[in-house]
C-alpha cells in the first residue's frame, strides 16, 4: 500500500495547475497550509527526456512538500517508461498522468484530455509507467534505458547518491469526457489498469472551465470505484472547507483536490482537520452557506500577515532562479490582493513590480496606509 492509503480520509490536496503549482507556490502552500498531498505542474515527458531546462525546473521540490507527486503528460508510452524511472530516481512520492488538460495545444497532439478518445493508448501509457516503476525497483540503471547524457547529469544533480529503490504509486487525473459526459465508461476503462488514484475534474474538455463542475457525475464515478483498490478524488469549484464537506457527503468520494480556491490563500488547507472532523462525525450537521461564512471569519488572515507571506513567496521564487522571469510571479502576487479596501489598485500596481524588494516596498506602503 502506498502513502495514499496512509492519509486519513477525506484526502484534501492541492490540485495540479499549469503555470501555478511551481516549486515556489508549493513551498508556500506546504509551509502555511500543509495539504495532504501536492502535485507539480504538468510536465511534458518529451521535454524531460530531451533535458529541457524549464521542464526540469518543475522537477525541483523541497522536503516540506511531501508527499509530492510529479504530474506528467504526453502520448508516447516509451517516454512514460523512461520518465517513470527518472521520477523514481528523483525521490518523488508518486507519478500522476495527466489525461485531463483541455488546452488545444495539448489535446491536438493526442495528450491530456484527448486520451479520453483513445482508451487503448491511455491503457498503454499507464502500463508503461507502471512497468518503469517496477523495473526501477528491481534495480535497473538509468544508463541502460536510452536516456541522454544531459538528462543523466540532471538526475545526478537533483537526486541523492543512493536513492531508495521503492515502488511509487501511479495515479491519473482526468475529466468527465471529451465533448460529452462519458465518465462511467471512461472510469471503467481506467479502473481495469488499477491506478492507485483517479482524480476527476467535473467538466468535459469542451467545457474548458466554463459553467459549474458536475459533482453528480463525479459521484457516479466514485460509486464505480467503491469496492476496488483505487481511490477516487473529485475536483472543481470547491473554494472553502464547508463546500468540500458538502461535496464529499453528496458524492462519497475519497477526497477532494482544491485548485483555484487556494490561489493567494495557502491558509485554506490549514482548515483540513476541521473538515475531516465534520465528515468523520455523523452527528454533526451539514456545512451549508452559513458555515462557510463562519469559517471565513474564523480563519481570516490579518492583512499584514498576508502581505508578509506574499513577500516571502516572491523572495523564495527569486532564490530558485526566478529573478530574470519575475513577470511569471506577478499573478501569484495579484491573488494575495483581494478582500480589502484598495485591493484592485494594489493588485494593478503589483503587476508592475520587477523584484521582491519592490513588492516589499509596495506592500509596506499599503499596510502603513491601512493601519
């Protein structure tokens, strides 16, 4: 049994998000919220195998993030076999295969949610990753599987000298369907490959992020997973712990991954013990809207503390080599700027900053004015 089965249910994790769950963001979320599990951004297996620097940057993590799972995507099973062993060598706690990204640039290449339309290839990819993990545990050396010298050097730089040859679990993140909801048939296919976890975003590829997530459909998938060894997690439009409690009670999923609800709000995950208590005590009432309001007031983070963490986030981003690409940090800074007088103006000014020093100076001024 893997770490997934050691987590007290419901599992409450940070959902992988392209362009968001980078090493700096995950570090801050782990430090101030500590979700049950975190994922990297999705990383292309071809880019890992070619040694592309931007892809390898996403394979960095800090010990505080554990359990941390590397999410990968692609359409070549041979690359999944190789990358599975690379991820094992890097010491990640798990591998997640992205079969849910709705981006046209991804789906046009047969990757992400496009795999819903090609079940045989999806099966082959899962099996290839599983085989890669198995061969790694049996002692296969990375030098023997056709990896480039550049990649082997990157592995040596990021891994420990004597990595633990342990098997790590394979999971899948997907959607309800491509252009229509086919979740029952699709999940049945995935369950036959026995992944450790299936996470479902409650929309189709065609929906992108429009409309509301269909948790009733997620619940039907959860029913199919019951009685198997696979855990099923729901994802979509959950922005508070009371909402999470209601979704779990409605659908009987094993857990929930929160995405946009955690943007600029790593403290959200610090409330997970409250949610678990609610769900494990049948005598407690449903969460409801009033409970969500009460929780929001109870867990309100003082403005000065929010600003302090925003500055810490920016500094840590720079420490990981982000000074030259600070513009990609600005969206995170903007997410911290909400819910206070003058937030829109502060957010606009934040998008003009070029360093953590400028962020500190700007927020210091705003905090002083607020005081």
